[in-house]
C-alpha cells in the first residue's frame, strides 16, 4: 500500500549524482575558506593557540572512527532522511524524528551563521574595492535570494557550480601553503613543538578548538542525504564519507599549519587577534596572500571566500530542504513540503528553507545581534553540539541495529568494536564542548547551557510532532511510515 502522503510529484531525481558529485556537495558544505578565514583564527584565539591545526586532525580522526559504523549502516539505509533514517533504523521511529528536529535546527543555525559571516566579509570587500558601503544584512539577504534560485534548479547543476567554486578556493590555499613551505615562511621555523606537541595540543583551550574544528569539518554526513539521488547509493555514500573526511582533514592540517609558519609561531596568534579586532577575521589569511603571493591574492581570496560561502550555504540549503522534503513525504510535516518540480528539485521545501533563514537574519538585525560575535559564533556552536549529538545517536543506532540483525553482522570490527570506540570518542568530545561552551559564546555558564540546550529542545519538538501526527494517521499509514523510514 502506498503512503497516503505520496503523490506523483514527490520524487527526487534518481541517479543524478555520482560519488564524485556527492563529494563535491560535501566538500562545498565544509567550505575550507570559511574555516580558515573565520573558524581557524577563532580556534587559535579562544582555543589552543598555535596547536589549533592539530585539533582539526583530532576531529578528523574522531570522524573517521565514527565513519566506520556510519558506512556500515549506510549500506542498509538509502533515503533522503539521512541521520533521521539512520537513527530511526536502530532506535525506532520516535527517536528518528526527534533526531530530525535536531538536524533541522543544527543545519539551520550553521547556515544562518554563514549568511551573517558572508554579509560582513562581502560588505568589507565591496567597500574596499568600490567605495560602496552597504549594511551586512543587505548582502546576506541577497545571498538568500541567490540560493533560492539554485534551489529550484536540477541538483546536478548545483553540483557543477560547486565544483568550480571548490576548485578555485582549494587551489589558491594549497598554492599559498606550498609557497610558504618552500620559502620557509617567516624564518621562525616550523613550530612543530607548538603545533603538534601533545602538551600544546591538549591544553586548556582544546575543547573550544574542537568546536571550531567540528564546525569547519562537519557536513560529511550530508552524503547520506543524497542517497536517493545517487547512481549507486550503497557504494557512493560510503566512498564519499571516507574521501571527504580525509581530504578535509589533510587540507586544514596543512594550510592551518602553513599559515602559522607564514606569520611565524611567535606572531601567529597576535595576527589572528589583530584581524578579529579589526572586525574582519578573514584578514588573517588575506594578509598572508598579499605577503607571499602578491597584491592580486587578497583580491582573489576575497572573491573566493564570498563564492565559497555561497557554495556552503547552497550545500546546507540542499540538505535542509531534503530533510523537510522527507518529513513531508513521511507525513510528519505538511505534505506540501514533499512536492517537487519536474526536474526533481524539492521546490516547496526549498522556499520554506530560504524563508526560515531570512526570518532568523531579520530577527538578528532587529535585536542588534553582532553578525560575527553572536550569529556566527553562537550559530556555529549550536550546530556543533547538535551534530555531534546526532553522531552519538547514529553510532548507538548502528550498534543496536546490527545486534538486532545478526544475519547482517558479518564483520564484528565494523559493526561493533570500532563503532564503540567512535561512540566513546564522540561522548568525550561532546562533554568537553558542552562544559566549556561559555568560553565560545562569551556568556556565563548557565546561559551557555541554555544556548547549547536548544538542541535538546529541538529533539523534543521532533517528538511532539511525531506524537501529534501519529494521532492523525491510520494504522496502515503509520505502518507505511515505519517502512519508509528504512
């Protein structure tokens, strides 16, 4: 029996994305230039100083260990519900829909954070090169409109645009890193004792550095969102996870380290502080480009940071729209969200997602929230707490799922032992981040807990939605929903 919520116009574009296309989407969501120009300086200032690149490596290792169980589970769940479906597969439908609430909130807050950061950087760039001064929020709203246009297009068109953007931004940073490497940087040495030594890495500021590390690197799990549109979903998601995590980790470790060598280990943190105090953290990287590549580099970097932020918000837009689409198709949210265009784009969900982002930006403007200190910092922090929480639930779900289905458990390493290690690492990371959250958001501990606690509220909202919707569904429709989840 077909679900009562399904209609002829609720299908995504099957077979539209290869493994490479999914990797492009994931790497665009990671948006390394945002991480280097926004998150890395903050990780150094508020975190563990010159050892911030090592914190990114720790995050990469944690994600790879978690990814073992994630990949194993991905072979048995192939729908656009992503972590919603992954959690529900092992822990049941109510937990899955609660997880969907957290996913929606986390992806929305990180997207709002990037919209705000875009407004600041784009406004400064526009003023510097044209003399035209516009409020940051004007440019943020313009970006939301542009994202909406691409949200209506075929997913493959967006992937091609993101590929071009990604190649440019990754290319210029790798070139900068290589130039610094082969020229010796500021002649202060490579600072290995300050960047990679355990005493420096595991200092008091590590939890905050981990926050920015996760904020810069998560998005690899979004590979599961595109499973329904993948040419070979059971293999594509697994490959995309491994390739994405390794590529992002190596990129941040190398370029973050070379930036420190470029300024000199003795001066790097002070340069990051100066850039932040100047109102534009991106100058931390732009000045390096000017010094090592020439005056053309900051201009190009400014452009690539702007385009990378477009790529980032477009990737997260695609992810949120597909979560909403899936929940609409499953009957948890209004069925209208499951309507797609002839090209397979989730049109209604796309519009709703952009309107939601616009509302948050407007609220930020009305209350006078600083776009970097509040919207970018708080949004990124909330997203990290939420996404790591989802990783934890997914890890537990995978372990439970394979225990319930022993006939599928043909490798105890990938379905039990390594996932348990990954779960333990994630729990430790989440504990450190939540207990030190006040250092990130700049509030007292009680307020910091309330901010981080919005992720718990999002989970409860998901549960309430499920309970409310469950009452209106017939037994057959509810059974269909259980089946659709898997």
